[in-house]
C-alpha cells in the first residue's frame, strides 16, 4: 500500500507567495519616489529614452530585481 502525505506548513507562518507579494509591494512603494527623481533628472539632462520606461516602469524594474535578492538570502 502507498502512503500519501501532504506537507503542512507551520501555523502562524505566512505563506511564501503572500510574504513575497508583501515585500514586493513595500519595495515598489519605496522605489516610486526615487524612480520619479531619476526619471525627471534624466529628462533634464536630455536623455529622452527615459520617456520610454516611465516612472512606474523604473519602479517595477527595481522591485523585480530587489525582491528576489531578498528571498534568495533566506
């Protein structure tokens, strides 16, 4: 006979995806003002490629890079 067991996560411990989304949201929110500053600075310097990415795109890019680094450290 085969035994089928399921891994149960410890009580009180947040699931991995929920914790990831929480950190992602926090990092995205913190990255928005910095992205706006650097976007505006690039426009003043004449780098019009910054228009292509936009403020939200820059913040999303930073969150996409930073959040996995945090979780790989655990």
